[in-house]
């Protein structure tokens, strides 16, 4: 198993306007959904989706995934999202004449969104690194034996958890990229599956403002220059004119 998969190769940078391979990250817990007039920028389909979200956090995460792809020259009301059942991809319809794929992931309030402008094979995943989850037990139940050995040989609980969740985000990102159910990728060796799919993968670990740790992995067919950028509430508010 290549040690490169456990290096922090996915760059965390300020947002660059000319970069088409950026995952926008945002702490959705900062949103005050009740203060937004959702009917002004969500489509009927999107309003039905958020109506099914039961918890405040789930509503915040959904709204964040919807507003993050916004650009300053496109009104939110001219963008709508819908899940394509045939391709198993989330798609954004812009101005009713341009459709692009969109990949979304969220975990415990941290939301990530990326547009797939070139419609190339691509997927990513975010997971909170939790030391409280029984990750060794889960790994022994679901993971490949070589992956389990890689986890259990780590010198401490934190390192074992980091390894478990890195493997998890790689599996999830590959599942999204190849439109396969995650259940099909839990038990196979993810490094073999990445090689068989002829894709590249980069990952990183990051920490939010309250010292929670997350793991994020990107799997892509063509581009290896993906990066992630945090968007502040101030920047988002100035774009969307939140009150």
C-alpha cells in the first residue's frame, strides 16, 4: 500500500478565481436559515428537499450546499439543482441552458461543494475523525484484511483513527466518482480498486475553528491539481446579501 495515500497532498489554499478544481468548504453551523427567504432562490424541488430535513443542522447543511456554488454574476434564483437518477450525479442547471455535475459532501456541519465543469470522472468525501467510534471493530467487519492490518499496526489510537477515516474517505470518493454504491467498495482493497479504475487520489486532514478534525479525499480521472478552500461567512454574506 503506497504511503502517498496517507500524505496530505490535497492543497488547502485561498480561493483562486481561475481555478476550476476547487472544493469550497464552509462551516454550515454559522448559517441562520430562519433569516433567509428560501423561496427567493430555491426551486420547488429544492424546497421539497429541505422540507424533508428534520434537524436544524441538516437544513443548514443543505442550504450551504446550495449557496456555495454561487458566483457573483449569476443570481441564485437562476441556479437550480436536481439529482440525475440515470447518472447518479447531482446536477446544477444554470440559466436554464447549462448543466454541470456537482459533487457534495458534508460531515458534522462541515460542507464541501465542487462543480464538475468538464464532466470528468471525479468525486470527493469529507468525514469527521472521531475517536469515539468503534473504528477498529468496524474495520474488522467491513474492510479488507490488509487494510485492517494497516490500521491495527498504528502506534496510537489517534493514528489508528486517522488511518481508518483516510481509507473511508478514499472509498467514498471512489464510489462517488464511479457512481457505485459504497457497499460495493467497503470490503475490496481500496488501493487495488483505485488502480483498477485508473484514477488518482489526493487527501488531507484539516481542523476547524473548534478543533474538530476532518479527513477529505478526492478521486479524479484527469486532474490531479484539486485543492480545497474555506469560505468565510463574511465572504458568503457579501455575495448573497444576507440580512
